[in-house]
C-alpha cells in the first residue's frame, strides 16, 4: 500500500514539468502554410516551446482553420483564444491609425516601411491596449504589385475589371481606378479567378506564388504601391496570468520573429517575383503614365484618410515625415 502511494506520488511529481504546469495555447492565423508569415510564426512557437522547456506550447491553426480571418481579432479580444495573427489594416474601420500602411504610395520600400512602423507602433499599441490586447510583432508583406490578364499602360486599362480586394483601402483604390472590387480572402483566390468572380488583383509576389497566379493571369506589374503588415497580438489578461519567465520567453521569441520576418519578407520580394517569371508570367515595369495615374488616386485617398484620422493617427504621418 505504502509502496503504491509512494509510486503514485512519484509519478505525479515527474509529471509536473511536462503536464501539470504546462500551458497550451491555440493560435489562429489567416494564411496558408505555404506563406512565409506562417513559417515564421511556426518558428516563433517552436522557440517559445524550446526556451520554456515545454512549459508553453503554442499550436498554430493556419489558413483560417480555427477562426476565419475577419473573426480572429475579436476571438483574441474575447479570450476565445489567447493569441492570433491578422492583417493589421483590416482594423482601419476602427481607427485610421491601423490603416496607414495600406495607403497607396505613403511607404513603398522596406526602409520607409520600417520608419512607418516605428511611428505607428506606439499609437497602435495604445489603441489595442484599450481592448485588452497587446501587439507582439508585426511583419510586412513584400511591396504590392498588379496582376492582370493583359499589360496595363494607364489607369483607364483597369476600367471595369472585376478586382479582388483584401481590405477597405484596396477596395477604394480599385474603385477610384474604375475597377469593380470584391473582397476575397487569400486562400480563396484561385477559386475566385477560376469561377470568374475576379479577373485582376493587387497583392505581393508571395501571395501571387502561393495562389499560383500564372494559372489565371499573364502579367505582373510591380507598382510597389504599399507595404502592408500582419500583426500578432496577445490577450493581455492571458499574458499577465503567465509566469514571468514564460512572459519573457514569449517577448524574446516575438522580437526574434519580428526581425526574422522582415528579413524573410525582403528576401521574398525578388525570389518570388522570379518564381512568377519562371512560371511564364510577363513581369512588366510600370509605365510612367500608369504610375502617375495611380499616384494621383493615392494622393486623393491620403486627403480622405487625413480627414478621417484622429490627432494621434495624424501624428504617425508627421513623425514618419520628419
Ligand atoms: N497578401 C495578402 C495580404 C497582402 C499580401 O501581400 C493577401 O493578398 O490577402
């Protein structure tokens, strides 16, 4: 009897590090496993598990499999899940500050995007804190380019095209160019083209490759119009309930993921554009006329953004322009 009790106690004791104290977090993300953002997040989760000796295990549920993209932020806010990833500028309807990275021709290079994020981060952090959320890291997509069946020489060539959009800013940009925008999540792009729901889009070379754009369009024009970001946020109450050492491990892994993600993104710009060409797409430099027309639309959108922005949001742009 005594022996059995001792045995049971011993078993419980050895279980403690592995199970009794171990935390498991589910993490919904919107994009597929083929996308570098997802690979980066999986590495983040692995680093957290390794550096906490298995005390914190984050399971990544990619491609909108646990929560659909539009629901991820509120799922984290309401503690249905403690952590998640989403496209930051999707929140622009809540505050213009979230959308500045998707405004056409504000920040079009990685250098500018870094400067913009440095200015945007404190404002976004404060806004998210009001909802009990805390940003962990943000990673940009490569600069956004134009996918069409035919060569586009001026804005008028976009007139009437059924255009895939992924947020309000792109919807507006496409509409102002005379196209007909429709919201489609990235995992649904091939289906949307195949069924004729859309016939053109603006997105990164990364998403062009992961959706195999060569199956449905022939031309890629790198207009490099903006450099939008994904953000990973955590529920602050869930984070605060963790041991200090686990919190530190998460923050360290997040800082590493941010740095690694920006490097991955930079590397993808050229490598994925090359993949588009290898698969038969014409990669065409934009004409001066096209760029002029698109920039005029961007300038109009920036006037509207300004009119809808809070003082704090406008402060992002003045800090960025300094
Ligand atoms: N890919 C995502 C967002 C921006 C990008 O490059 C998409 O197309 O949905």
